[in-house]
């Protein structure tokens, strides 16, 4: 497989990479795990203030494990996909009960934690523990598809294929492999973007297969564009806001007032109950564990 110009990539990252707090010296594995979960489908600018608040309030797994679920949901704020908040608390409980309060170093052990998938497990192993493991997110897939494969998009994901492709590009040296993983992800986030790639600013431009081919348009299957307005996700958020922004409890009529479509509202409320984000006692609804 064609290799990427690692020296050029690392040189670019050294002056163009963002100063994100979880990249600072001394940041621990739990803090990195926290930011990786929060950053799933959520822009970094929205993640950073919430990450800081969580880190200050619950510095480690034991602190979060002891927190009330209602407080965890409140602290999640507007990050979206609030089930992640409860899964993080469940993850903290397992880390405390099964790993002595220390985030495990092994990818398989990380994968066994609640809410931790292929990307997050390898991101923690790589960025927290300095392991030479492939870390693959949407940005990485896009950079590899273009620079190595000559395609505008990466196409449908395949965990096995994507991990193998990135693993083949990793430098042999462990420290360089970790630096490469951070840099290629950053390149996809800042330069090799989905809609408006800045090819003139790209450190890989001289060897990019897609650029050399004249940047051909993607002719494969199109990804579905996710919407928010009018979806069940929006209704779930509005219902949860009633509880999160108030005293944690509400009568049914207060929830009914947030959305006019009764069928969709009932469906959204039912999913919140199924996810454990809301509990019901008679005609009263509340955040879990709310006193």
C-alpha cells in the first residue's frame, strides 16, 4: 500500500494542530476517554466547556460512579445523544468495580466497557497509553480514501478493512505511530474536510492520489444526511429540557405542551423511558434517581 508522507504530516501538525485541553501533558486516560465519548457526532467547540465541567466535578471514575444519574444528565447539557451520559456513568462503575478505578490499557478490555466501541477503545489505548494501534474515525477514513485510494469519499465503513488500511500506514516506531494518529485525524478535521478540502494547504498534496487524479467526484453510494428539525431527536430533547431545566419532575401536561404532534411526542417519550433517561411514577415523570 502507498504510504503517507509522515514527516510532512507531523511537521504540519506541529504548527497547525489545535491546542485542545485533552492533548496537554498530564491528562489521564479517564479524561481522554471522557472527551472521546463526548466528541462522538459533536463538534469540539461544544465539547470543550462540558468536558472541563465534568472533569472539575468528577475528576475520576470513582467520582462519576458515585454521582446521581439525574445530575449526570443535567451536566451533559446540550451535547446531544444524552444516553451517552448514562453510559459514561455505567462505564465508570465498571472501571471502579472491575479495574480498581484505573482505565484498562488493553483494547479488548476497553471494548468490554459500557458504551466503548472500536474507535474509542483504540483512541484511549493510543492517546492515553501510547500504544501503536490504528485509530479510525470519519476524518481518518476520508484522508486515507483520498491520499491513498484516490477517491473523494471513503464509502461505507468496514471495521476490519478500515483498521487494516490504517494499520498498514502506521510508522513502525511507537511514538511516531501515536503522533501520526493524532496528526492524520487533525488533517481530516481541519484541511481534508468533507465539503471544502483545502488542498493548497495540505502537507500531503504532493503525494495525494486524489489530487493527482484531478479530484474526481465520488460515484459510490451517498451517505444519508442527518437532519434534526422535526425529528424524534428534537422532541426527545425538548421533553428532556423540561425535566433538566426545572426541578427534575414534571406532570404529563407540562410535557405535552412542548410538541403538538401527540403521536410523535408519545413515541419520543417512550424512547426516553426505554433508555432510562426518564422514569415514570403514576402521572409524574422525572429524571432517574431524582429525589
